C-alpha cells in the first residue's frame, strides 16, 4: 500500500479514518468498508468538505441514516469478545485512499483532506467491482445526486470562491 499515510492526510481526515474503524467495531464488523468511511467523513467534515456539502445541498442527517442502514447489512463477527480483534480494510477502501492521494497531488494540495477522501469513496463505489453492500451504497449516492464529477465541480467552485476572497484580501 502507501507509505507514511499520516504524512499524506490532514488531521481531520485521519480522524475520519479512526471514526470509520470505531463504527465498524461498534457494529461488530471485522472489515472496514466504504460505508464505514463515508459515514465517518460526514461526522467530521473539514472546512472544504463542509462547504461542498453546503453547496450541493446534501441532507447530511438523512444521508447518514441511509448509510447506517447499509452498514447494518454487513455481516457481524459472531463472537466479538476479544478487545484485540483484527480489523481489515477492503481493497475498495485502499483504492479510495489511493484515489484521494492522487487527487490531492493533481490539485497541488499539500495533504489529502476529507474532501479528497469523499471523492475517493464515491469514485470507488461507482467505478469498481460491487458487492451487495457496495451496490446499496451506489444506489444511495445516485439518489443523493453525488458523483465524482459533481464533487469535482463543487470543489472547483469552492476553490474559485476561496481564490476570489484571497484576491479581495490582498487588495
């Protein structure tokens, strides 16, 4: 996988990853999958992600409820008694992390933010092999009108607004 992940992500996006692990554990899942990460990202939106959510008029509370229903579809570990239970990350989560880093590099951002991770999750959900859970997540994102291209357009708009504000401040 990718070395030095902590150096490649903002503190908030790292918190989201930890929250995804917590959500999986709380539901007795030994596998951290895309719905866990998506749910966690909506818990701790960074500035840019919060602005994109607002711009796209995403109903975060409603979306989180629907994501949690998808999370509940995942099989539970039958005997969850040990505290040191091993947790695994799905290949799609790994792909979403790689996509997030790639996007941050393309855009010239110092570190990958929650927004980059959200893009990675959405891209992985839409463009890579689907399990039943991933299909449910795909349908949920489609119904919420969230796609990689829509996220990039919103991110571009937020960045443009930020640049205009920075110009006004300089004058």
